[in-house]
C-alpha cells in the first residue's frame, strides 16, 4: 500500500486520472465522427453520457471507503476531481437530451420535464449537483467554512438516489432492470458503509 500511496502523491497522478476520466468523452466524440455509435448515434450519446455519470458517481463515493479500508490517504486528492467529472458527464447527458431529443427548444424541454417523471427526477439531480460542482474549489471551502461546505456536499447521497431512480424509470418501459440493479447495489453498499462508519465513529 505504501507504493500505491507514493504513486498517488506523485505530481502526475492527477494528470493521469484526469486523462483516464476524459477518455470516454474523447471516444464518444471520435465514435460520433467515425460512425461507430450504431444505427442511432444520438441515443447512444444520450445513454452513454448517462451511464458514465453514474459510473463516476460510484467512483467518487468509493473514494472514502477505499481510503479508510486500504489506508490510502492520498486517494482523497482525487475525490473532488472525480466529482467534477460526475458533473461534466451529467451536463453532457443533459445537453445531448436537450439537443438530440428536443432540438434545444426550451419550451418543449420544460414541458417534457414536467410531463415525464424520469426526466424530472434526472433534472432535479442535475440541479442539486450544480452547487456541489460550483463549490468544489478551495476558495469555496474557505468562503463557506468547512462545516457548511460538508453539509452542502452531503447532497451527493440524495443525488445518487435520484440518479438510480432516473435510470430505473427510464428502463421501466422496456422492463430491463439488470444494469439498474447493479448500480443500485453498488450505491447501497457504498452508502451503507458510510452509515456503519459514522455510527462507529460516534461510539468512539
């Protein structure tokens, strides 16, 4: 673990993690221009950006358990950056839906959000995610104060639940819940671990 900690502390570690996190976006851009996204590239872009949002949300929430269980304190350096990539892919997901499904017509988008519950849930999740992304910088932490900043960022747990609910309702029409169950199980374990960890710390 000491060797891994040293690698995580290396100045290039964040660059490598950032490049890996950006790779799915670059592949989607390449795939779109090269015609590699199948018969319906618009749907592929919408679905893929949504999938990567959930994946990075899981990775971000996994940082603290991995740091504590494996005693890898330098992992904490990656958490904010991974959180920003959650927002990045969520913004791309919203943009892809707004552009390809709704033609960037704001009135149509507004009506669709109100009319379809799974769109509403996803949009609420994005709105809640926005202040977290906007305050993921040291200056924001100092301005808010550590305690208020931590309280604000606990909204990520509600966002995780909304993300899974959005995915569940989206797949309900096709009665396809396999992937939904996987994400729900991963997030349940990550959030359950936090509850147990909090209760243990409270007893000490």
